[in-house]
C-alpha cells in the first residue's frame, strides 16, 4: 500500500452508511490544517458525501476516531449525518470497540518501576506491582500461553510540545493531577507468547494503548515514543486489526477485521 493510499474495506451505501478504511503507517488520520494529506481527505476525494457530515470538529467531518500517524489499520468514517449521530451516541455507551495487535518482547521485561517513575509515570501502587509480578510469572511459565489483564488510568500530556502522554493515578503527584482530565480510560490486554499482545479499548486517549503497555513494562517494539530500546529506522509494530460496532440502520453487531 502506498504511504498516501488507503485500502477500502467497506464502501458507504444506503444500506451501510459508513466507510471503513485500512490506513497505512505514516499517513495522518485527519488533517491538522487545510490541505494536509490524510486518510480523511483521501476518503473525501473518493466519497464526497462525507464532507456533508458535521462531526466533532469541522475539519473532521464524519471521522469517528483517529489512529496515530505511525499506526496502521482500521478507521471508521460516517457517510451520513444520521449514521454519525448514531455512532457518536454508541461511542458514549462504549459500544464501539477497537482492537490492536502490538509486538512486544517478554525477554526485555524487568523490574522497571523506578525507571518509569523517573520518566513521569505514576509511583507504583500495590495493584500495579502485583500485576507486573503476574506478567513476570507468566513470561516464565512454559505451560501458559496467554494472560488477560486490564489497565486503567487518567492521562496527561507529557514531554516537549506534549508529544507524549503519561498515566495519572491516585499515586501521582499534585502537579500531574492538575494536568490530567477526570475521565478514566481502560485498556484490556491479552498477552500472547512469544511476542505480541491483543489490546482493546472503547473510549480512547491519544497513545493510550502504547503508553499503557509501556507502563506495564512491555513497550511496543519500534515505538519511538515509549520504548527506550528503539533504534533509528525501526517500524512501529502496532496495528488496528479489528473494529466492532452496532449497525446504524438495523442495530446488529458488526465486526470487521483486517
């Protein structure tokens, strides 16, 4: 797939008033300014009716969610105002679920709580220490192939020009608390040996899954923001592989994978 070309997974129609794209890595989901190339502007060129939809922001039209520029995978775009309004309500009810596949390396796992705290992550709670210990035990258990867990936090911007984010919990300092919103974001994680995780979210914050995995001590391979072992030129091993949502016409649950 060309860096500026998306793959159409599902075309909009009267029966299915939405578009599902497979966005390549390196292409923004939506433009930050007029004229910037993005998955959304590419979609509007193919299906101009998307431009008639009034979305969360004027420049986003029917776009229901974003993927990080470096992340490839599935995007959902409403092609009518009725379907956008339906999806917006479904999002508030946690009925739109996004799934991601992340490459991780269990051999890199270590007691990372001190170094993470130095990098702006919250001081460890007993729950987080216990969770990391369970992940460590799982990595050493030759019989167990998967392990399920859930991470939960608020978030705040972090770093130069707020290029990263950090989890915020009750253990975070006063300055971090002031910079965070009130909303809790959950990431469900299923770890798979030898080298990947399937993560799912309903409500999403920028870099949520990547940051939560780094907080766990298992940063995504090739992650230039959250993996200290990143090497120049590595590709981010992170992809939006599935989206699940109620159909805006008949309400049935739709699951699309790539």
